[in-house]
C-alpha cells in the first residue's frame, strides 16, 4: 500500500540509534488492542456488576494501565516531557503552572474525596503527557508509516466491535440483562457509541489514502461495520461527532476527494442504515428509531438541561477553584440525587472541577489547541485533515457528553492528532 503524501516517514533529526527507529510499532500495537483489552477486562456477561467491575469501568483502569505502559516505554526510549515543555511560549508555561496549582488545591480541599479527586486530576494530566509521548515517538521514528498507523487502529476498532457482537450473542439471560448500562468497556452504551464514533473516522481516512483496489473491499467493510454498530447503538452524540468529522476532513483533503470516494461513502451510509434497521434491538434505547424519537421528544437534551442548571448552581458555591476533579458524581448524588459521572458538557465540567480560574485556563487550552491544528501550515494533507476531524469529533460530542472525561475516547483522538504534530516537529527540527 502507498500513502498519498510526500512526507510519510516524517524524517527528523533524531538522537536514537537504529535499534530504536521502530518504537512507533510498539505504540500502535498497544493502541490497537486497547479498546478490545478494555472490553475483555470488563467482561461480565451475567450483568451483576460488582464493586470491583464498577471501578474498572468508571475509571477505565485497563485503558489507564496500557496508557501508563506507553508513557513508561516512551520515557525509556528518550522522551523527556519537561524538555518539550520548555519549548512552548512562556505565557503558556505560566498558565500551565497556574492550572496545575489550581487543580492540586481544588483536590486538596475536596475533603473526604481527596484521593479520588487527586487520581482523577492525574488522569487528566496523563492525557497531555500521552499526546506529548506519542508526538515524540512518531517524530523519532524515521520509518513511521501513517497508513499502517491508521490501518492498525481500524483493525483494532473492528476487533472491538466483533467482541461486542460476540458478547451480545452469548448473554445467558438476554431478557433480564441490563443492556444499556452493562455492555462491557463502559458504564453505558452511549460511551461505547462515542468511542466508535471517533474510531469510525479512521477507515474514512483510509478511503482518501489507499489507491490499490485490492484493499478497498476491506476498507469498505470496516466503514460499514463501525458505522452500522454506531447506528445500532442509538448513540446520538457519537453520530453527531462522526458526521461533523467526515464533513471537516474533505475541507482540508479536497485535493484527494474524488467521485469514487463520494460514491463509496454514500453506499456505505445506505448499507449501514439498512443493517442498523434490520438488526434486532435488545432493549429500548438502541437503534436509529431511538435517535429519531429522542429528536422528537419534549426534551431533546434527554435531561441535560436540568443537569446543566444544577451544575451551574454548584459552580456558584466554588467559583474560583472549583470542587476538585472527579467529585461531580458524589457531590451531585448527595445534593441533587443525580448519579452522573460528569455534567455532559466539557466547559461546565472544567469549571465545576477547577473553577473559573483553572477551568477557564483548561477551556482556553482546548480552543488554542484546535486553532493550532487549523494553522498547521507545514503539515501534509492527510495528517492535518485527520487531526482536525478527530478534534472536531471529540469536542463536538464533549459539548453534550463526557468524551473529555473518559480516557479511551481521548486517547483515540490524540492518537489521530499526534502524527500531524509530529510532522510539524520534524520539519521544525530540519529548519533548525
């Protein structure tokens, strides 16, 4: 397979020796198996969720474990995050120090939720470190192949869906199983749908990059598999993120867009809709009919307005530095009777956790990060289009759900963004 890019390897000025030039292969293997690993680790087909299984799901511990492995692996191979930190503008460094201070203090003052809050705050910091590590890994891999990077993620996504299909087929007591809440790898089917919505972007990108016809049936099959499952899951947010992403990608990859891609996408959508409608749904809350009905309901926000209003009231109680990371569920269950892990809006989530000071900085960082991707003039077509598509998907869904709360969707999106940043870093190194 060939990649329609002039700078596929991202050749860079590197300090690693020949034995280490393929470190990206280890990274992509771990990333590819991550969703399926999370699925297997949280497999509980009887539907009886123990406290141990609940912790695995809520904190995404299997995902965190693999993420920590990648961070340690990158460090062993020469990644030094503080060196990257020194290269960013001073004003960003100062803002980062303020954010870290606020995040730590807000966790300290969270009372009996101190440990929980600190762990959740560290989980947030880990995502920044992960992007830094993956950018370093790709930059320092002269033989990096973007096409293989995307292909492995696609294979991993299909394996993830295949495991979920297998799980659904072997449920011992399907009539009494709590389908919406208990399919493994998340605490509800919406989280799974949001993850699939981001993963489904990748085989779309492959349509732009692969020209050999022999591979197209597999790519089309991957597109249909992921999109049909997304539709069957009834996840409105995941569908919104997916369609926003695939609308953004051709804006930056229009030179590669042709009639074959457009025709294939239209046929893929039609086939996916047909499959999703034909498949039996195990319970209410699944399927495209659910999406349609939710749009016609009196409250199209599915109760989010009430949660948002309650979150705003809670923010007023600690407006400067917030209540601390990860305290939303416990505090809101005690005061409002809500049992949500997050407020279903990343801006409210940031401000609730870290107040207007820390949360405002975090929100500005997200906005600046998106603008930085738009202004990546030195990046090639495919990496930039993919990065913008992934960023658009995860942030648009994060306005109505928790994709910036759970590690897995963030890791997938950042893995799709990292190649564009790595290419820019490589070219900057060459200029200096």
